[in-house]
């Protein structure tokens, strides 16, 4: 009998159990009332006294071996036995959960949207594949107008009529869609991605993001534009910020201006960001050209409006002092994890 027990012992040792079902089979075969161990104990009872001592030890070892193997695997499959409530330490710190962080472009975009929403601007997004009319012609950029070359364009050939579509070069196209589809007063901002056929470098990329703003109503003046932009600049860059408007040219606005803010990095003392001028350029703007209003069937004698457009990457680069635009699109976790959730 002792030899049989030893054989069983090594059999138990070598059994591989891979699932709960296997484990239950194991229990039934070895440890249940009708199992091998019970049967062996029954046999043991009728042994002669001399044999009992030695066989008993072996039999107990076998029983313990089977029970231990069973307990150990049960724990593994069921994740251990239930812990009594008294053993749970409620003062222990919880397992930390690693939060992601927002992309810097999203942070700055949301900030811009939030600032303008506080002064009554609504938000609208529209398509990135645009027709010539909305991206150019309606914005007072007729075909062959030299100002079309201001923005290098990706063209998409239409399949049927050879009509040309473009990847929008600016979010100004959404101004047109907005004015075509609604009546003044219009006070809205349009964030989104735009595309330019540029060589990729530290300062330029073939796509980036803009926020366009538009306000059309009776008696909207250049003073309104200036005050709106001053409010934005102070909310975005700090109360002390001043703005400066320089005359410029955009076909869709007249007059047009480029806007600088006092350098928020060095408080205008002069640094690398403002190239020691104390000012940094942040956007283009102007009064909506009467032709543009007319193109959208808005009476330019009754209504006036202002518009502006800014690059989100540019503002994020200034704000966080990022010197390479490519970093925004590489999704390097070491770069992205530096930005707080917002
Ligand atoms: N669309 C211009 C660009 O992409 C930016 C711009 C300038 C938008 C002046 C405007 C504006 O609405 O009035 O460079």
C-alpha cells in the first residue's frame, strides 16, 4: 500500500491544473468523499497494527499534499479568500490613477473659446475641405488675385466637373458660411484646423489651427474691434497687457491691422521671444470688407462688422515658450505630459 501511496504522491505533484474546471475535477478525484484519499483511509482502517504507523504517515502526507495544492490553486483562480472587514486598513492611500493631460493646443483653444464666450460670442465649426468660393472668392479674393499667393494652397480636383476644392487655408471660410446662413446680429468664433503647402520646419507646418472671430451688426465700429481685442489680450496674457494695432492688408477686411501685445514673458523689457522689441504679434483683423458682406447677401449700407483670425500654435508657442512647432504633432509623451489638465 505504501508504494501505491508514493505513486499517488508523485501523480499529484505532476498534475497541471489550468482552469477552475480542472481544479474541480482534481477535488472530486482526490479530496471528495468518493475520492481516492477517502478510499485509501478506508483501506488503512483494516490494516494490521504493525503496518499502520508507517502507512498512516504517508497517507497523511498525501492528504496534505492534495489539500495544499487545491487551496493554493483556488486562491490563484479566485483571487484569494475574502478578507475579513477588520483586516482592511481604510487609512491606507488609494492606488494612484494616472490621469492623461490635455494637449497644449486643446488647452489654448479652450481658453480662447471660453474668453470670447464670456462676451457673448457663440462657437461654430465647419468643414476642412472647402470650395473655392468660401475659401477665396467670397472673401474678396477672386481668381488671379495676387493675394491668393499669400497662402500656399493644397488643391483637390473634383471628380466630375473638374471643379476645384481645397483644404481650407484659413478659418475665414467659416465666416462666409455663417453669414450666408444667418442674419445679423452675428457674434461668433470659429476654431479649427487649416492647411498650407509649406515645407515643414521648426516654424512652419503643413497644417495648424486657427480661431476666427466675426461680429456683424448695425453700427459695429473699429473701436468695438479694438476694445474686444484688448479684453481678449488682458484675459489671455494678464491684466497689464497692452495692445498695438499696425496697419496691414487683408483682402477681406478694410481697414486691416495686425495686432501686437506687450511681451508677457519679459514684461516688455526685451527678450528672445519678443526679439527685444517688447511686442509680439498675435493676430490679424479688420472691418469686414463691404464686398464680403454683399457676397453673403448682407446689406453693407445697413450693417458693418469686424473680423479677426489668430493661430493657436503661435499663441501656445509664445505662452509655453515652445520653439519648435513640430513638437505639437509628434505625440511624444515626454512633451505632452508637461501640460496640466485644464
Ligand atoms: N485669414 C487670415 C490668415 O489666415 C487671418 C485673418 C486676418 C483673419 C484678418 C481675419 C482678419 O478675419 O480680419 O492669415
